[in-house]
C-alpha cells in the first residue's frame, strides 16, 4: 500500500515511520510536512499513484481538511484518514462529513492500530467508489431559484453521478413520493428548511410518521437554525448542512453518506429479519443444531438437540464439543475432535458420531458440519439410532439367511436362479457361482410332473405360501427329499418379481423314521426289564438282575457291570457267554481299570474288543471267549463316574446292529448305573473316610488342650476340661462324627482321651480333669481300663448331642465307675433329650450350653430359665457350670443368678497341653 503521509511534527512523523516499518513493512509511507508539498505530490502522482492519504488536521499553511477537499473535488482515487488531536473530536466529525474514510486520534497506542485503520479505510473507499459509479437520484425541495441553480451547476461539475430533480415546495415533494408500501423513485431527499407553506419539519412528519417511507433526508438550513435541524434529526432526517461558504463541496459526500447509511440500515434490518427467520427455522427444525465458536465451545443450541441429548440449552452452552464425545470431554475410541481443523474430510463433511447423553448413555448420530463466515462451526445433528437398528436388523436377517441350516434360494419370473445361500451348496452340491444364472429346473429330479409344479407356482403367485415335500436331484445325481416353503417376491410397487424357496433336507429323517420305530419297540422291552429290577437291593444284586435282563434282548451275547475307583475295578456281575471268562467279584487288571475309567469320562461308547498285553490273563480270557464288539455305558454318581455297564456280541455279523442300538442300550445302561451308583459311591465314601481316620490314628495327628472350670464366687480353678485339636483344622465334633460313621469312633475317642490323660500331668494336682465321652464309648466298656491307675479326680461329660436309646443300660454301665468318677451332662439345653439326660442319669455336674449363656445379661427370658435351672440344681445337689462366658456383663449376670461355676474365654482360653502353662490355681472374677 502506497500512502502519502502529511505531518508537520518531525517527532510524530519519525515515530510513525519507524513503527510502520517494523509492524507493517508492506506500507510504503511517503512523508511531507506542509499543505503545499502535499498538493504538489498529489499533482505528480499520475505516474505513481497513491492508495491512501494520512492527513494531519492542523498544518503550518492550512489543514488536512483542505487537502481532503482537494482530493474529493478533483475525484482523486485515494482513501483518506485524518489525524486529529486528543481534544479535537469536532474536526474528526467534520472530516467524515467532508468525505474522509476514517480518522485516528493522537492518544494511547494509536500508531499500533494505524495499519489496520489504513487497510480498512482503503477497503471502504474502494467499496464506496464502486457504489458511487451508480447514479444517485436526489429529490430537492428548494424555493430559492438562485440556490437551486447554484446547487445544480455545482453537482453537474463535481458530482455528475448525482441526478437532481427539483421542486419548489414541500407539497410538490410529497406529490412526487409514493404512499406507504410502494417503492420510491428517488434515493435521497434534499430539503431547504424554509419552504413556502409546509416547512421541512412538517414534511418530514408526513414522510416518516404517516407514509413511513424509508427515504434518507438531508436538511439545508440557514445560519443559526441548528435547533431546527436537531428537531428534524429526531424525526428521522439523516443529516443537516448549514449554508456556509463551501457547503456545496460537502453536499455530495453528505448525500452519498445519507444514501449509504439508509442502505446500511435497510440491509441491517433485512439481515436482522433474516436472522430472525433463520433462528425460527433453527428453533423449529426437527434435527438438532449446535453452533460453536473457534475454540469448540457451544454458543447456540436448538430445542431438538436438547430433546435429543437430554440437556437444557443452558447446560449445552456451558459445554464444548469434546464434552459430548466421551467421558471428561475426551474423544472416545470411535470418535474424533470436532473443531474445524480436526474434521475428517474438511468442513462440509458428514460423519457418524456417538454423542454422550445427560443420562450417561450414548446416542448414535449423523453430523454434518458447516463453517460459517465468522469462523463459527454449525453442526446439524440427526438421530440415527432407528436407522442403525434397522441396518442391524437387516444385517441380522442377512446373517440368519446366510447361516441358516436350511437352503434358501431365489428365482425370477423366468425361473432363473438369482441367489443361493451357503446351505444350498451343502444340500445340493452346487456352489452359488454355479447355480446363479442357471434355470431352476437344473435340480428337477423328474419324480414330480409339470402339473405338480404348476400348482405350486399358481399358489405362490396368488399370494399364498406353499409348503410340502419335493424330491430334487443333487449335483452328483443322487436324490434329496426336502420340506420346501415357497413364496412370491413383490417389489415396492407390489409387482411380482419372482420366488423365494426354503428347503430343509429331510432325506436322513425319512431314513431314521424306521430306525426310530425299531428303537421305540426296543425301549418298551427295556422299560419292562427295568420294572423287574428291585432298586432297594445291593449294587451287586442290582447289577446281576440287570445283566440277566440284558442278555434276554435279541442280539446281546454278554452283559457285565464293573465298579471303578481311581486306581482299580471289580466285576460286580456278569451274565451270558462272558460269565466264564471273568466271574463276579474278580479284580480287573490295573491297566484295564484305568482305561475304562478314562474312557468313561466322555460318556457311552462302542468299540471293537482288542486285548492288550497289560491286561494279562484277564484280557486273554475275554478274547478266548470270542468277544467281538462292546457297548459301554458309564453310570455316574454325584462325584463322577463310578463304573461301567457293558454289552457285547460275539458274532461279527451282529456287530453293526449292536452299534446302531447304542442310544437305546446306552440309556438302559445309564439307568441301571443310576441305581447302582448310590451304593457304590456310598461304599467309596466310607472307605475314604475310614482311611482318613486311620491315618489320623496312625500319625496321632491331634493335640490335647485344656480349658479351666472356675468357681465364679472367688475365681478358684476347680478343674480343667480336656479338648482335642486336630492338625488339619477340622472341628472336633465333625471329626468324631466322621470317625463313628467310618466305624473308628471308639478308637479315635480312646486315642484322644489317652493323650489327654497323659498330658494332664502338667495341671495343678487339686484340679479335676473333665473328659468328653460318648454313650458309644460307655457301651464299649473301655472307660474302666482307661482310667485304671489315674489318681487325679475325673469327671466324665456325657454329651447331649448324641441320642441315648436305653438309659437303664447306660446307668448300669456307669454304675461301676461312679462314685470313683464324677458324672457330668454336657451342652444341656442344646441337643436331643434336653432335661431328660439330667433326670435319667442324675449327674453330679450339669454344663449349660453356651447358646443359653451368650448375651444373657440382656435377655430376661433366658435369665428366668437359668434361674430355674439353678434352683433345680440346688435342690438336686447338682453343680451347675455355665459354658461360653465371654463378657464381664455375662459374668455379673450369672453371679447374680447364683450360678456357682463357669467356663469361657473370659475366664481362660484352651491351652496346648504340651506346653508349660502357666496353669494358675485362681483367676480374677471381680468383687
């Protein structure tokens, strides 16, 4: 840009030159200091014209406004910017009225803004220069002929684009103007204020308030009519001009500015109306619309997007594009940022997104992006969840057709195949590429005649679905029988376009129908055989009866049942030809048992018998008996396979028939196995338990513990209860119960009691030793020998958890021990006979179960029960011991109820009898 800079202050001129050189080197600044130099340079500028002039308002030989007048008078194509002092706003206004394109005030950082001001002024000047080439139609109301002539001649010479039409009065002007709603023939009105008859003020009221014409008006007044001019401005006039010297030079610019201002206002109003219409469309649009600034923050959101995402408009305007794309505003794995620079394919593209709704769910949407001229980004958002669901449904349907086991194929109205799914290839042997485009009759077997197919096509064309059996021919020439469903295909207009056919291969089904009938008859025979077997007998008896029944079935030569464990097997029963080869009760070779067990894990099977060397003489005997093919059905219990039921044929001719009967015979074997399995499994569990208990006895995997029994009145330890703890952590009651079930309960009780008596040597000699014994141990008569030679006082605790069938016999057996030992009833109130134990056995001590003691301090009902027991104990001279005392509150409640003795963690925990103690004679029980 080439700029003529007129400035008489050297300091300001140098400062401006340096600043522009640094910040806007593209500006070529030509500096002069006076009005004369400026006019000379303008006169010489034809060879190198200037783009703009930067004029100081005050110069030594005139001012910038005079240079501005010269530029506009001679029509020089320059943009003009006037520089004024900080207190000279009036000069700036006058410069704009005289035709300046802009002005700057010498204050603050005006030099920094100067490049932008010059560039804007140049653009504005060029835009207005284009406009000035258009004729400007002016209607001039002037009563003075001299002023009218002078104005017309001046405009003709200096502004020939202004076409002047004159009238002598306001009434004539109004006659030239249209009524409301019509377009005027003039661009600007020029009125002298002092008109004959109606003055300019009244005329403007008619124009603006009555006719409402959007015409700009410039008022020409005489000297001293400023107040009148101000009134016209309030009515709507654009500007006014006083008839001073040189006013005609200002007039073209003022008229042009008035026209531009009116035009600008009309355009602004049109833009405002357009924006309102646009906003109404946006607010009513069915699709969501979001508007964001350059940083991606939303600045507008219509109701549709609010409904779509569940946010209010205010909530959306507080968000940015990233907030909709993923948690915390971060794009999710299927999304990208939506700022203009990040959009795939550029602005104007369409993309699918998943926007995060307010409820946390994501919504699939299609977003189209539009970059607005002001840098903002508009998103049109359409909910595509229904479309995606339809596409997914279509994809599922296509997948279903492609993956279905039925053959799906289509043909057009001429019988040409247009589609075949993969199942068609499996059924007919033709690849899709081989069959598509071929006549459908390629699969015709000739079994059905033309009339048969004519009936099918007629039914389908009429809108009815035909279904039935058709015999077709495969690619290899073999016949295939299918259950077919045939329907017509119609296009969107309802026109018939072809057929779709679904074929299900039923060839094998037809072949199996005979086999199923035979199997049904055989099942009836098997059910009759099962009805003759008594399930209440032993596994061996059930197996023997089953094998006898199996050998009565046609084609079955041998039947056997084998019980299996993890490392060996035993023949439970055998019948038929194989009875002499492996009799009942015989053990199987370990290798054969392992082979059977591993194979049985996978279910029933059929195989050709082959002896192996590791089967030894057992396998040789079976082979010698002529066994050819076998069926094995493994019975299963709750914990897996427990054995196998076997069926065999010795005649090779019957082998295939046996294998074909595998399902029915395997079912029979499984049912027999279900009858045998409980007994075998129970026997295995007993053996396992017995082995586990015996291992504990052999290794003495238990330790005696002792817990004190305390006098609650003074804390004296009167005795210790012997307890057993097992090394594997199993609770004692569970371990003793398992031992009794395994038949080793007496042995385990004796072993633990012996260990407790030996370990009791560490206890204080005055304390008695309380031993837990079961009624079974008393019946066994082993207690007397156990206690022989024991000098310490002994108490025998008969637990209440074990039922006592004959109290009289138990009393007789205990009579030899009492009074040498003290008799106690344990866990009173928790087991079988409750107080009957106490009444029948007349013990010296009764131990109250901890279930009654726990929380007794806060339970009046249990307090009443225990009070009754305490009173009963006093009357029968029974020592009452409360078990399970764990809190001071429980202790105080028991002492208040006069319970004399107690036991529990509060008074002393059980201690390992192998340790040194301490074994005190007293514990603290409070006052």
